[in-house]
């Protein structure tokens, strides 16, 4: 393999949660503010820390930021309920792809704009465990700034002992995922079409490749020897 680390986003990239996070986030803000959250504003915060997203949306709507903690608490509770009602699953072929990469000596880490409690809950639901099924997990709580800052990528490197960004592939389904990978200087920055953003939207961000799914990553790497 041409890389040592695959740093994958979670929701929309490796895990199918039906877009619940964005529906719940929109509802939490709209319920508190009694204001509509436009699609383009919500999309701007896809892939970021969800508390930061609430602050950003409230700021854009010129709403009182003192509501942030209350909205975030409601969002967190509602998201757990949504996942209990409609449990997330691994996207098709992802488990086999991760197994293949790890069997070929590539570390696989997950990174997410979720807080750790939610991220670990997601892993429990899909039956994955850090250290057994994936090599590391980096959450919004582990870094000083979430995407589009590059720190989640660097955190997965630190957690897996990879020191050279030229040995890293980053993949995600949002513009902020792709931008974070580019800012980190990763050798491969891959936008995937299984989640929040379209090929046109992802194409506007600097990237190295756009793929239908992370399932296509091994084939990509096989052609880049």
C-alpha cells in the first residue's frame, strides 16, 4: 500500500445514520429560535463540531448565543433518541474494506465532529470497537478546533503513530471533511458521495479524488503504487 493511515469520517462516510444528525440539529435550533434554518446555512456546518455548528448558525441568524448550551443539550438528547428509534448501520462494504486495509498494514482511524459519548455510542450500535475493528477514534472533544481545521487528522496520526502526512489518506462526505484533509497536507484527500454533499459541492473544495464510497479506496491505492 502507498499509505500507512486511512483517516475516515464517521457519519455519512463509514456509517449510515440516515442524515439524522442534520435533521435533529435543524429542529433543535428552529424550535429554540422559532426561525427557519436555510439549507445552505445548515450545509455550511456539515462535518463540524455540533456545538460549534449551533454557534455558527445562531450567529448567522443574529440570535442570542446564550441559548447555545440549552440547544446543544436538547440536540444531544434528541439525537440519541433518533438513533435508538432508527439505529445506524455500517455503509455497504465498509466493514470488508476496513478489514482489507488493516490486513495490508494500513491503520484505519475514525474522526468525527461528534463528542466522544455520541461517537462511542455509534460504534457500539454498529458493533465496532476501537483496537479490534479500527485502530483509533478522534472526536471533537480531543482537539482545540474541529473541521475544517486539520487537527482531527493530526490527532488520528498521533493516535496511530504515523508521523508523515504523505503516508495519510483522508476521506469524508462533506466539504469540511475534504478541506480539513487538504489543510493537513494529506497525500490523498478523498470526497465520497455516500453522505451530506453532492459531487458538485465536494468538487468545489480542493481534493485529490472523488469516489462513490470508501469501498473504492483500496482500488484507488492499487493504482497509485
